[in-house]
């Protein structure tokens, strides 16, 4: 018998298309050599074109799922995706508070790629108050970062990414990685911030097409890297590199978005020779 691989517990919603949500987390974590534990926060009706309906789990069910596996197995990292309700946020916050030394990756999923809304203002406020202070790293895209940081006096058109990152950091998280796929730039630029400013900035070749589950892939890949014992800097880079390759190898099984191939490396003879850039500054 061999020793178990690093174990990562993901809180997320089910996506029956297998592109995003808990299914994306499972594939990513397994693809990066981790054993995934899963706690469902919601069940969705969706395909690669968008979300049709959401059934949010009862908070007690979320608690029972998590407590049961955590009493049985040690974990090396937590990852949080779509949450669904203030009650679920409160339940998860209480659970992870018992594990202050375990890295926590928070992906604040506010909407689908089509724009289907997953979080109202009460959910965002609860996330900021209860989960941000416990998060090792928060991984919003640029639109999510601006929305979370926004207050009643702001003009969202002039709130820049640095201002957004500063506000997110003020709520207590250690790092903020703002993903730049939605910005009008030739390359996709992802910027990692801490309380002192920009930690690293990585530019990646912008790939054609629209992808379902890229954010879930990146946040889960960071959690996997942290579970393997990497530093936050190395984890962020390795996760970006892994995610870019999943998108490069992505496939379009339905009528909507492309799905990342989290097992691209099983079909590539020399995956390390192909690069999307990842230039850092």
C-alpha cells in the first residue's frame, strides 16, 4: 500500500455538463495528482450554453457532508466555488475556522459565462465578512473583482483593478489573483496582489473561443499546488500554466462553450515544450 496523495476538499455546485463546478474541481485535482473530497452546495440544471435552474442545498446538509469526511480524512487544502446562500457561507466559515493552518482558495463565482447570476448583494456581503478573512487567496476575474469591491458611491466604469484588489485585501485575505480574460488586452494578464501591491503579473497567449469552467480549473489547480506543498508564488504560476494547457487542448462537445481538457498531458508527447507565454513582471 502506498501513501495517499494530497487531499483537497472542494465546496462547489454540481454541473451536469462536466465543464465547471464540482466536476471541474474533481477533474483538475485528479489531473494534478490530488485526491478530491467534494461537498455539494447546489445542484444546477445547465449545459455548455448556460444555466437554466439552481437548487441550493440546505446549510445543514453542507455541514454534514463536510464534517463527515473531515472526521475521516486529513486535508491539505480547501477550495470554495459557488456558494448559493448566506446560510451556506456561514456554515462553511464555521467549518474552516476549525482548520486555520490549512490553505483556503476562494473562487468568488458570481455568474456563469453567459451571465446567469449566482450571487446577490447579501451573498457577496456575507462572503466578504465571513470567508475573505480566512482565505489564503481569492481568485476573481476582473468583473467579479470590481463588483465585490464596489460600494454605493463608486462609478464602476472608473474603478480600476488595483483599487479593487486593495479593497478585497482589506477584508482580510492574504492574496488576490485577478484574472484578466475579460479585459481588452492582446494577451490575458493575470495579476497577483498582496498588501504591498503587485506580487507578480503573468501574460498568456489569448486563445480563440469561449471556455466553460476555466475559473474553476485555475482555482482548483492553485489548491492542488498548495496541497503539494508549493509556495503561493509557485502555486499561482503552476496553476496558470496547467490551466492554459487545458484551454489549449479544449474541446467543444455541445452547442455552447469549449470545455478545458484537464487530462491534456495524457495525449501530448512533449507538453513541456508547448507554452502560452506566462511571462512575469
